[in-house]
């Protein structure tokens, strides 16, 4: 009977250590995932800002309306260029 109890405790201990190892490894992957996600978010934000500048400069009204619907502040028209 005592051997059976000791065997059960060893199985439980191995199970608990396995779960702890899984959480430890998972946390490392989560950290890398969050760093990658933040990097991609920064790149996407820069891309949107550059696209917004191009839309203001060269975009037609339909494209400007799409950006307005997405919540970006796009002026209706640019100030006319002064010609000499």
C-alpha cells in the first residue's frame, strides 16, 4: 500500500513539474510574440502615415473618403500651390 502511495506521489509530482515547464516555455514564446507584434504595429503605423500623406498629396476624392471613414483626418483640399 505504501509503495502505491509513493508511486502516485511521484506521478503527481512529474505532472506538476510538466505543467510548470509548459508555462515557463509558453511565457518565453509569448514574450517573443508580443515583441514581434509591437514591431509589426510600428511598421504598420508608419505605413499608414506615409499612405495618408500620399493620399492628401495625390489622392482622388474617393480614396480620401475611404481614409475619412477609417477615422483618419484628411483635409478636403490642399492649399493651392503658388505659381510664379
